[in-house]
C-alpha cells in the first residue's frame, strides 16, 4: 500500500511538472507576424462598420470573426473552405479595403 502511494505521488509530481513546462513553453512562444499584418493590427472604423485585425491571425469584418492572411495588397479571409480575397491599400494612415468593387476607407481607432 505504501509503495502504491509513493508511485501515485511520483506520477502526480511528474504530471504537474510536465504540465507547467508545457504551459510555460506555449506562453513564452512569441507570435510571429508578417510585416503586412503588423501594420494593420488593431481596430479600424468607417461609416460602414469596424474591422479588427488580431495578432493570432483572426479578424472581425462585417460582424464576423474569420481567419485571415495578409499579403502585399490583399486580405484573404477563410471560412468553411471558402476564401474571399479583398484588395487593400494603406495610405497616409488610412486603410482602404475594396469589397465587391466598393472601396471603404477606415481610420484606426485602436492600436495594440
């Protein structure tokens, strides 16, 4: 009985140390941003609504949270195996997104 308790204690200590090490490794890992996404991070607003770019690769656009990829001049939004490509320009601190031929100009309201 004593051996069983000792084995359980050793297992519990091993499990706890592994969990802490795993947690520390994931918390310390830096998020790698591409330079295009880094420039757009934060919340932008316009008369048409807001768009928010997050460092985890998600964005909120037209009230919907989606995964995105930012490249030179394009925002690729992926949801349910469908990808939408939106051209964008960053001019004089303003963000201009073209969606279905309509340009909307956004002004930054929050920068992380």
